[in-house]
């Protein structure tokens, strides 16, 4: 496949029901900062940046069905996972979420796969997780 190579994700855009609420939530709870808004007659969007280099878009569509909530069983996004570098980081995030009143499932260790994760949800019930791939546990 000469000439074709992916070097990573450029950005992820999530549909939200309340752009102001979600933008503030991602800023306050995950340390994203606003880059710039993008508004059209059909949607309003904020692009957010994280100190790690990730770019996240949050979009509120003009004709969004605000009565329905996110479900991972419909075609599209199942969940979004953010990488962390250590168990200590996962523990620090869990403490931060506890202080902020963010419901989470606790740190889950899956030794057969080497995965350690901390699942939680955003204001639209989109499943997010903090993820550590601990190769030493998988060996």
C-alpha cells in the first residue's frame, strides 16, 4: 500500500443535546479548552483541544431529537476511550470524578487482556472511558 498511511485520528465529533452544557462539562471535567465555534443554519459546534493534542468536536444539530438519549446499540458510536499512562493516573481521575459528582463504574481490571479502564458517561449519556493498556498484566 505505497503512498497510503494513516498517522492517527484527526478529531472526533460527538452529537450533543445541549452544546453549552456539554462544552462546559468537557472543559471542567476533562481539561479540554475551546478552540473555535462553527455555526451553520443546521448545527452549532465547538471544537475543543486537549493539552495532549486531541481535538474533540461537540455538535448540536438544529433538528436533533432531544427526547432520545444515547444508546451504544444503534449504528454509530459505541464509546470513546481516552488513554492514560498509569494506574496512578486512573486513581487520580477516579478521585477527581468522585469530587465532581460524576457517576462512574470504578476502575476495572481485565487481566486476561491487559486492559484497565474507568468507564463513565457525559451529560448525554455517551459512554466514555479512561483506558490503560498494561502489557505486563497481559503477559
